[in-house]
């Protein structure tokens, strides 16, 4: 018999498995609020106009070939990505203290960063928020780091547990790595205020903790690329060191192209160049070099003033549609007199609302109303439209009364 006869069936991924269940449901009014992927009012995926235009330019360019990229990826893409998140006026960029490598979207960039730290950083412990994106613990554990958590979310207020965060980071061993969501925290939609970020920065620097930012929603949370990068920029401009993983999945709609970047801000240009040489030794045996198409689209858009400006307009439109879904859901629950305080729906930002519904209520909503969402009560607002808000409001109302 097979040499793999002993292999047991693995469970579905908690997030991607929701879509598997959704696809199996024959109900005409089923609603997929699971995976964090943008949908239009018509419930369809969106390819941005600027992406179509950039691809047209690329296809029409006869000089374009399909040669391997260098291990670190498309140099122009790397430079433009660092400027996008760190700010082109950032002293770290001016002083050439940043090394950036192209990664396989956000996940791949986090993984390469984790593997690099496990080999070259003296502290093996990484503190991740409680709760956080489901893939984080696995990415860092498999990188060879030991994962601990810091308090982040307060179920009572459905807001930030700032005191708990400060206590947990304050009692972390000096030098420990700290994972920080740059904006639009997944799954809670709760972000520190700018004042709170400054407080966190001071604590991180005073304890020589190593900040590792995960930026998967820049521009998608508030509609402003600069506003959503403020947390990263105050750290990256203070002379200290940090890592930043970027994803273009959401803000440029390049989900399946797997386009991302990992930047490491170092104290000197010489250190940055030595760090880059070691990043290459992580990447080469992992996937050798990254895909060319998605990074070429991003570089084409970021380097062209008109395409960049048009991108910011399309990005704001996506962010605004999600914000209007928040307001509509909040209003619909108010109209129904649904018991409970639902103001967190309009206070939280980014793609997700952490509703506070428990797994039994979620199971009820799936069974009775064909609503598909993660069992932790997170809903992807991007999956909603004006047409489907009433159906979700009815389901929540039924689940809590
Ligand atoms: C915080 C965070 N980091 C990183 C990533 C990495 O995404 P990617 O590797 O696609 O760039 C994601 C994407 N999440 O996927 C959507 C979901 O939670 O339903 C993310 O949310």
C-alpha cells in the first residue's frame, strides 16, 4: 500500500475554509463575509483600472522579457515600495540605511523576515497581538521563532486594551521582537491612536525591543496612504531599527499575483548591505527568486505620477465603500432595535469588524441565514453591499435576541 497511507486529513484553514463551506451552500441568499478580499457593490472582485492600464503598458512593451529576477527581486519595485511605506523624505532612506527585498506578498515577506531573525538575531521570542491574523503564529513558529502574545483587544469595550499592551510589552525580555499591525488590525479593526503609537514607540525603544511591522492594508483603512503609514514612519524615522512587511494584495487588488516586500531599517548603510547579503541566503533555497509580473505592475504604477494619483483615487473609493457599509450596518441594527451597543461597527477601521458575536451565534447565523464568517465573530465588511446589509442585520438581530 501507499507510503503515505498514514497521512491524516488536515483541518481546513479557519479563514479560507469559510469560503470552501460557502461555495458548497446552494442557498441563493448566502453571504460570504469570511476572507478579507474586496468586493464591489455587485459582490464581484475588483481589478483596479490602474492595474489594467499598467498591464496594458507592459504587454505592449516589446522589450519586456521573462528573464529571472535577481534573488532580491525587481530593484525598482523594492525602492518604490520602501518609499511608499517609509515616506520618500524618511532619513533612513536618504542615508541608504534601508534594505528591501521583494517577497511573496505579505505572507512571504513575513516569513523571510522571520527566518532571517531566527538565524541572525539574538532574541528568538516574538510577541504577537492577542488576537491577530490566524497565519501569524504558524509563519513565525515555522521560521524558528518562539511565539508569545501581548494583550491587544478588550472584549468589554471592543476597543484597545492599551494598559494590557503596555504591561505585556513592558515585561517582555529586552530585545524581544514585537509584531505590530501598521494599520487596520486584523481581526479586530482596532488601532492605537497616534498618541498611543508614540507611547508604544518610546516603550519599544526604551527596552530595545525589535519592532516588526506588518503592513497589509496601507491606504485601505483610512483611504490615505500617508495616514495609514504614520505608525511605521514614527519608528522608522527615530534612528532605531525595524522590519516592515508590505502586501499589495488589498490596496492594489493584486491578491493572486503575490506581490509584497520586506524592508529592514538598519543603523548604517554598511549594516544594511550586509543584512541584504544574508537575506539572499534565506531566499535562494526557499523559492530562489520572486515572480516578475505583479512587481512590474506595482513599479509601473508607483513610478508614474498620473497612474499613482489615479490609484489613490481608486483606493479611497474602496475604503469609502467599506466605511459606508459600516454606517449602513450600524443604522440597520439601530432601526431593528437590536439589543447591545453596536457603535464599535463604526469606530473600528479597515476591512474587518470584530462583532463580538460568539461561535454559537456565528453557527446559528450560518445555519439559519447562510451567513459565512469566521467563528471568532469577524466579518469582512468588503463582502457586504447595500443590498445585503438588511439580510446580515436580520441575522445578527435574530442571533442576539
Ligand atoms: C494582517 C495581515 N498580514 C498579512 C496578510 C498577508 O496577506 P498576503 O500574503 O495575501 O499579502 C494578511 C491577509 N489576510 O488575509 C485576509 C484574511 O485574513 O481573511 C493580513 O490580514
